[in-house]
C-alpha cells in the first residue's frame, strides 16, 4: 500500500489539472457514470462535530475510494483544521486497498477547485473583484483557485476576527498577483464584488441580498447544522446550482440548510435548484442568462470530487516515486 502524507499530497496536486479533472468527474456524476451514495456521519454533539464516511467509485478515472472526514468547528482552522480527513483507495478490479492518503489537503484543494469550476461556468468573463468571507483553510484554497479561472485584480477578505483577516490578506498578497486587503465586515467585502466566496461556519447569513451587486457569482461551501451562509432573498432570486441535487437536498448531515430551510418554509421548491455542475458542463442545462443575473453555487461536497483528486495524486506519486510502501498483511 502506498502511503502519502499531507505535504506530499500538497506537492502532488496541480490546481489547474484538478479543476479540469473535476469538470470531467462532475459530468460523469450527473450522467450516472459514477457511484456516489450519500455520506453518513457519527455525531459528536458535545463538540458540535461529526465523523463522516464518503465512499465513491469513478470508473473513468479508475478510482474506488472512501474518505473519512471529521468536522470539528471549534478547532482554530489553521493550526488545527476544522476539517481533517483520511482517504483509502482500493483496486477497482479486486477491492484490494492500494493507497492511504492524507485527505485534509485533498478536501481543501478539491473544494476550492470545484468552486473555481463553478466560477468558470457561471461568473462573468471579466470578473475582477473577489470577496473572500472567512479566514480559514478554505478561504486560502478559494482565493488561490478562483484566481486561476478569472482575471481577479482585487481581493477583499472579511472574517469574524479582524486580526485573522489582516493576516490572511498579507499571506495572500505574497503569493497572488491581485491586490489583497482586509476589510471591516462582510457587507464591505461584498459591495461591488463580481465573485463572492463564502467559507465560514456561520450561524447567521454572511451573504445577504442588500449587500450584493447585480451579476455577482456566489460560491458557498460553509456548513453549520445550526445555521446557514446565504439568506432567503438571495437563494430565491439566484440561479442555483449544486454538485448533486440528491446530496444538497438530503436531510442533514448530507444536505444544505441554505436550501432546505427556504424549501421547508415554502419560499422555494426543490425545483428551484436549476442545475448540477455536470449538467452545465454537458450542456443539458443552460448557465447564466444575463450579465445582471445573480448565480449561486451551493456546495455540500461529494466523494466524486475526492475520487478525482485522489486519481491525480496517486498517479503523480507513482510517476515521481513519492511516498512510502507498506504491507498490511
């Protein structure tokens, strides 16, 4: 069995290749060519956390895998990530375990890369201003990935802790060509933004309709079973896209409160979910209808994304002879 640690996974993952691989994987998923059941989770209520299992089979990439991922929101997000994970890959011909990978880096990278894919599909071509809401691992991943698909010239960072927002802005300034600055609050970050990346553990929405500029593309990846990132008015007005209708609309912990709550309250129906990313890629559903339209990609994460990333990492590791080989039996 091949064993790869976090720093090795990070060095092996190419963001541009990952975005392209995710496009193929999401198309396969929506066409029914992948097997991805809903995740299941063991709850840890005293820590507001859970441990989830996410199996997936992506035949086109030759990957059979499962991810075990914990979400412990009271971790600080940087020194100790809120999301921590392991991935085990199996031989799709025999079921034999073939690789054990750090899944924390893959989760961060594939989530940001799939948001970037949504921006490539739905954001306006000339989008130059990015609002990053949140200051953790996903905020970093999203800033880096979205700059790969749109000509971002300015990034505004906002979070609950001004010191963390300032530190992240300084960090991103050193690695990105865009002007990066911390701002006082979410409303200021969103004012005039072409793309908004919400990466928080918010209870109350950090995306609110009065704060948005016409034509903005929103990516929302935050999860909190007690709250939501996007308000009802934005969800009701936006063209809403997801990775998987089944996953996004499933009961918690699989689904999204951002969609389930307005459906429960009768503000929208399940049919308000316009498309899966794979349907946009295949052309079976249209994307943005006008420059002024607000678009929303609500992510809950699916194993097909982890499978696509795992395929890239394992192939690169074997090609470059990186990683440790161990014997289980």
